C-alpha cells in the first residue's frame, strides 16, 4: 500500500503500540487498521483484528499480548531485523539454476533457531507454488529450461524448531521434483519435537537409513519394523532310568529378525536400510573418502 515491503520484525513494534494510553483515544494500531479498512473495505486482516478486540478483554487480552511480545522480542535486536528486512535469497531461481544454500546454526544455543525454521518453511512454500504453476501450465519456463530437483538435507532436524506443515510437505513434494532428507541422532528427538505426529513423519519417508546407535526407543522401533523370522527348534529328551529311552520333537517358532540389542551392537562399518515394502537390508557403509 505504501510502496514498501513489510517484514516480520515490524510486529514487535506494532505490539508496543497496541494498547491505548488514554482509554478514550484509539491506539496507533487501531487507527492503522481503520485506515486500512477505508482503503480495502472488509479485508481479512481488519476482520481478524476486530475479532480479537471483541473476544479478548482485560486479563485474557494482556496475557495473549504478553505471549506475543515475548515471542517477537527477539526482533528488538537490530542484527536480527537486518536478516529479515529484505529478501536477498532469490528462492524462485533455485529450481531453475543449480544452487546450494547452507544454513549454519549454533550447536550450543537455540535462541535464533526459529529463523532457520521460518526460512525453510518459506523456501518450501515458494518452490512448491512455482512447481505447481509450471506443472499446470500457468507459468512457462524459458526455452531449454526445466524444473531441477530440489533436495532439502536437514541435519539436526530436531534442533531447528518446528517446521510448519512438514508432514504435508513430505507426503506431497515428490510429484513436484522436491525431496526432504531428515537427519536425527535418535528417534527420541523426533518424539520430543513432534509428540503427536512423529510416526507420520517416519512412515511418510520411503527410506530409513540407520547408521548406528543404541538409544532404546530407536532400537526397539527398528526391531519391530524389521519383523520376525521363522526358526526351527529341535528338542531331545533322554531318560536315565533302567529302561532308558529318548525322544525328539521338532517345532517352529517366530523370532525377531533383529533384536534391539543386536541392532545396538551393530558394527561401526555396517548400516541398516529400510525401504517401504521391502525387507530390511544390511550393508557396509559407503566410504566417503573413496568418492
């Protein structure tokens, strides 16, 4: 509206100007929304703001605003605002021109990790939208151009913050020439971050590569996923009495193909690969130095 692009950091400033100094005088934010409604009558933002004003009163209202203020106070740092002030990443070009983007986050502090989650979510949505437009013919690429495959290799997945709609992205990105690789230290990390949806995330992945470890939740899950095998049992009994005799019986029973402790003792050179619809595959790890 005013020939500028707003950014996320502005919300922290808006929160400071939400409450009225004088009960009879509208706050700056209230005046902004009224001005916006005059320009664009009954717009979505104005409807949401009036709904907030009507539903939240006194202490409840203050509680909601306090939570929002605490979340967005991170943008009081000018260096953080500089990171979101304008777009310099040219995300739409990634699936036309070969591009590598690295997001490095501190290993000992998670204060700013939410920025990486926001960035990933934004990249996924922008690239999905572009792929849909190309596939439906709404957008035509230049002659000789085609959609390149985009791979999101997300190491330390559990430490970067919750990524919105990641479950839907995993389920639908294949048809859009995009894929996601989730890297974890243990399944327990995933359960902590996505308490109710972790199983969906795992099951939506076509392949599961286990490089080793003895975390209880992980080994038990993989043991169950590997399934059972049938083994034969032969029992022999001998009587030591005067009329000594012996008998032999054969039986079949089920046994875990890989027990949790066997998975936990996997050699450092070995890996287990689970592919949807296939039996578990055990193989030697690839030596990167020989690539």
